[in-house]
C-alpha cells in the first residue's frame, strides 16, 4: 500500500457495545490499541508510503487530555517513522458542549508519518488536481 489513512473512535466517547477501540478503561489501554493499529498500518505500507492518523480530543476530569499529541509522540518513540506533517482540519458541523464553561473544539489534528526520509508524494499531480477542482468551483460560483 502507498497510503494508510485512519480515523479511530474517540476515547470513552461512545459505547459501541462490541468491545471495539474507544471503550478501554484507561488512556494507556486506548493508546496501546492505537499503537497496535499504527504498527499494523506501518507493516503493510510501502517503504516510500505514508500513514495518516486522525484522532479526536477528549476531556478527562475537566482537562483537555491531548491524546492526539500523546499518540504522535509515542508513535515516534516506538516506530521507525518520521512525522512529516500535522494538518489541522477545521470542522464546520460543530456540536454544542453539554457544559457552558468550554468553547467548542472545532479542529482535529491529522498526523502524517513517513517510513523513510525519501518518501514519495506526487505533489505536482496533487496540486494540479486541486487547481482543476478550484477552477471548476470558481466557474460554478461565477454562474
């Protein structure tokens, strides 16, 4: 595989009632499962490929837990990978918080890892596709 993209369930956010990831009793257990998934993705991605992990935030005991960043650090410690980008996705369909003491978290980090420094992104191809898409959208808006 050239690319693996994941979006794991949030830690203790929902009860999926099937023992899936996210229902662990401790943050450490959750992190270990995430790293297990990461290791498997790393195993099947080509040497020149990339891994993208999208993780959500979680408040624990009133504190923002920073689980996504803790994961990224652990992935770097336990694997032979490089963190080459952290892309921030801004959500447009925001949900209200149950308590009125916190602002709504409107972003999610996407961590992009590579297995070697000579990873392969076809950036020019991507940019040309993006440029064509933007031009099409511009034409739509001009009509």
